[in-house]
């Protein structure tokens, strides 16, 4: 398991998932890639809320290498665009990757980062398969009774859809 994909959204559970990935990467001399997925529904509403502000964005698929303690943390791209249908607010992505950088700096780890826009479970599983990842690590989220009836959690969907092993961290 040398290629580890970590689903990271800045939550305390994704922090736990990142720490677990660091542990496995060190034990197996593996590589970590953080993936942040902006749900396209949330993205559409954030575009409408900021329609009068021109915010620089990056395309829906962008990759970079993050070195502990360095900035910028957002995935690099040659196609910086104004905010629109195919982009994602740099400040939102930057905040999430800054949170990850606190852990990475402390652990002296280098990782690759990747931004996706779409349905989180589908995007994560497709990306893991395309990139031939050996393991997906994701934090769990407790759902209340109504949420459990109405929908499955993203981590549960990833477990069912993924073609590689998935580790869910609580």
C-alpha cells in the first residue's frame, strides 16, 4: 500500500484520517495525496452568493505538491480563471489546505494535493481508480437518525463504490 489517498475537508475527523495516513505512509514507505472535493451543489450556491465579486479560481481538477510549512498551499494551475462554472474559490481551498499544513509541518511530511468538484463519493472513487491508489483513508461523520434514513454518509458511499481498500477513521 504505497499510494494512499486521504479525503480531507478540514474537519476533526479528516485530521484523524490524515494522521492515520501519515502513520501508514511511514510504516510502508508510501506516498500520501490529499484530495479535497467541493460538492458541485455547494459550489453553485457559493458562486451565486459572490456573483458581484471577481474571485480568482482554479479549474475543477488541479494538483500540486505541499511541503510542510510552505505556502501557497492551493493546487497550482496554469489556467487561473475568474470565478465561474468550472472554477472553485481559492480562499476556500486555501483555508482547508492551511489546516492540513499544521499537521504536516508538525509531522515533517510532504504530500500531493488535489482539488475536485462534483459529488464527493463519486469523484473520490473515480480519482482513486484513475490514479491507481492502493488505499483510501476517510474520516467518518456521525449522522443523526433522520440523516441515516434519508441519506448515507460520504464515507459509507466510498466504502461501497471504491475499487480499492478503504479505511474509515473515527
